[in-house]
C-alpha cells in the first residue's frame, strides 16, 4: 500500500485528486467496503482542502469512502454541519473530487469518473421513481375499484415499474463493464401487483423479493448492497405484535428464504451466514443463531466469526429451557454472602447486568416497576452485577435501592457465575424454579410478563 502523498514515478496506478473548499487542515482517511463494513486502507494530511490518494490495480473495484479529519476514530467525523465523508465508486479510473466543506452532500462532484456518473444517473432516476410510487400507493389502495380513473391509475402504476426495470436493463447493456452497473442491476424487482394490501402485499414481496436480483455476484461484497438487501428482506417478517419467540420463528423462515437465494459461491455464503449470525447475536436471538449454525455452517464457513458463533451456540444449549443452572455465590453491598440456591421462592428471576450497560439502565427501572406492582408472591429477583469497578455498583445500589436481592460478581465477565450461565451480553435474564431448572429465558420485560402468565395459569 502506498500513502497518498508518495507516488513513485515508475508505478502504474490510479490517482484520486480531491479538493474540498473551506476544509481545515488535518488528516483524512481512505476506506474500502468489504463484506459488511468500511476498512481504512490509507491516510494523508490535507492542506488547504487539497489532497490525493493513489490506488493500485490490485485494489478491488467497489465502494470507497473518504472520512474527513477524525484521527482518533477513523470512519467517523468531527464535522458538525453534516456528513463529513464522501462515498464513491472506484473502478480502475483516475478522477477528481470537488466539494464544499459546508455542504458536502449537496456540492460533491466527481469529474472524469464514468462509474460515479452512471451511478448518479440511476440515483436521480430512482429518487424521482420513489416520489411517484409513494404518491401512487395510497391512490390505488383507497380509490374505489371499477372506476375508469382507477383503471388508469393501475395501468400507470404498472407502467412506472416496467419503465424502471427497462431503465435498469438499458444501463447495464450500455455500460456492461462498469462496477456501477453491477450495483444498479441488483435493484431489479418483480412488479408489485395492484390490489394487494397489507398482509397480501407483504406475502407477495416475501415470495418474489429475490426473483430478479438474487445474492449471486461476489464482486458486490465490495459495496453495501447485500447487507441492505438482507436487512430489507428481514423487515418483511417483522411484526410488532409477535412475542420474542414468535419473532424468532418468523425470522427463521426469512433466513431460509435468504439462503435459498444465495448462490453456491463460498464467499457469498460465508458472508450471508456471518452477517446474519452477528445481527441476530446483537438482538439476543439465540434460537436463530443455533438454527443457522446447525443448518448453514459447513467447512466453507471456517472464519473467526463463525467459530465464535459455534462456541456460543454450545453455551446456548447448556443454558436452554429445561437445563439446570449452577448455584451462584456472591456478596452484597455489606459484604454478606448470598447463595442463589437459598432464595426462598418458587421461582427466581436471575438477572445479569452492569451499571455501565445502557440497556440495563433502561430495563432495571422496568423490573423495579414490575416488582412493585405485578410480581407474584412466589417470585423473587436475584440480580448479579458484573461491574468490574465495584464502587460503581455499590453507589448505584445505595442511590436506587432496588428491593430485591443484589449481589456482585467481582471478576466481571470472567467470573464463575458469568461463565456458568454463558453470559456474553447484558442484560440477560433466566427464570428458575426451586431446583434451579431454567423454565424461561425472557429477553425483555414484555417477555417476562408473558412467561409469568404461563406459570400462573
């Protein structure tokens, strides 16, 4: 890799010359997109808003990003008035980038770049298309069918979609060698039929979403295309009225549909598996992670992310409903010994948390309210803090005074209790009976209420 300001005369490659009016002097960073995130590959100091980067032929064509002036956190910006970055396609061409620091999105211009010109044409077309379609949806949904104007509206609704697909095809045929047309082609879609509303429309989209644009081009791993498609498809299965368990079951159906539309390319399949494992892990959806590991992980997915997920799934199985949890020995703020097995209640809600955890600070007050107004008499709460700074926990307990049993794991994440219960995120809750058998794994206060209703029927 060559730094932006050091270009040997004998080297063959491509130059990105950048001029940003009004930008303070400082460091700028060049990143390339790979699989699901941008990775910094170069940096240089900007002087009077001017700088350049050098890219060799070995760099892959794809989406790149220039981040402006944040040496401590590359990928983020100190710019207060708007995005302090510039995203663009690079596909083996030298070109210039111009912008005004006060309004980068509104002023950025790519000179002599065929890739960015063609992508810009599509984005302009797509913006106008979205405006028209957003106006058409309520019209065909609410206007009385059978009227002549309704028939005209339906015809125009279908025509707009047909024209969009024809425009995409025309661009890909006119510019077959551009990376931009690979991105544009991934936006093809089956025409949405009029008359479909609500659940019918969602069902149609679920069935036909990937029909014209499957996940089949490994080169698009260098652009945020398939990450967006996976998220957008999963949203078709999101329901506000689902319980946590019901939502997991729905997402499992979505996972199967996604993987059915991923080509056999090992890089693409590894990407899809990794991306969904990381996403569902962040939401604590253990059932889906287990399903993905059991169904889609094979020898082609031998990466650190997948290996970590496989180990995590082993822990999930150890702490699944019906399994018996270990006893816990911790101390309270007065240094008195507390044992989980000595809690005198038919059921115990075991909560692992930390004062620095934002979600914990949201959930603890909810548990507090539930404890005082809804908690059955035969249920107790046993909260274990994994704060590494004990004084933070002590101060919180003395300030808030939670009315349940409060203990502290002095070794934090490395403590015995955290290890026994496979704790990798906070907050984590287990509902145990007197024998420490796990009867439920509520993810949030809503799930806790559902679990309690089942136990008290």
